[in-house]
């Protein structure tokens, strides 16, 4: 995303923050990365794992969606979008953004089921996997869902930056609410939809 494009966004009322982060990755092929994740036993969360969650191929995706926690249904089935929450979210992406499923790349902060808990040591071990995914998936937009996911990328103050574009690893990153939060706080759903709609013009 070049500066001209960012100024264009700003002219239409969108803020952006020119904030880059130094990231480290595992320097593996996509196949090797997938195998490493499925066999990983470096932290406690691997004991809760029935299935690791990582896309089977490096899609030529228009959007990368980054969220913190695998759902129980996804852990049981080994399939993305196994829960009603995720199915509804997939429907929104298709209807509001005119995206096909193969144009969406989904990634988790924790590749194993964590029972919705955060562990700093597990995060240090898991983040390089995500950074490696970024090397393969050249999406223009990263939709970062939830405060935990946002903070894991080195940012602070989720409430301040929610719904605002930020530069991250040669892409635009847009933080918004995660699906679990919206389930418990449905009054924020309209705000979430407005954030999703902001993406359409830049795909």
C-alpha cells in the first residue's frame, strides 16, 4: 500500500497509522510450516488439541483474517468455520465484501485450542508461525479481530485504534471486535458491521 493510496483513504475520512513492526518468522516452506504446526508440542495448549488449525494451502487471498482463539467446534472437527459464529461471519464476508471462500485466508494467534485463555510463553512460540504465513499470503488487508489478537502483534490501546486503518507488514491492518465478544455484547454488532464495510473499497 503506497502513500498515495493511504492519503486517498484519509481523504474519505479514514484514519491510518504508519506503524511498522519488526517481525520474525520460521523460514519454512508452506508445507513444512503446516507439518510443524500439526506436530507442535512446545506448550501446554498442545495437550488440549484435537486438531491444529491452519489453512491447507497458501491462497492468493484478498483478505487475511487474524483472530486469537480456535472455537471448540473447530478443535473437534479440524475445520475452519465449523461453529455457527464462524459460519455467520463467513456469510458476512461473502455478502458485504463479495468475497469467495478461496479469497479469504484465516489464521489464529494460537494454532491449538486454548480454551480461550492467553499464555505469554505459548504466544512467543506461536507467533513466528503466523509471521511465516504472512510471507506466503500477500493479502492487502489484515482484519484483526479482538483485543488479544491486536495486542499480540505489538500494538496497544485496542479501543483507540479499533476501526482505524494501520500499516502492518506492507498491508493495511484493520482492528475490530472478535466474534466471541460480539456474542456476549450484541449491542456492538452494528459497529462491527460498519468496520467490515470499510474494507470493501480497498480489495
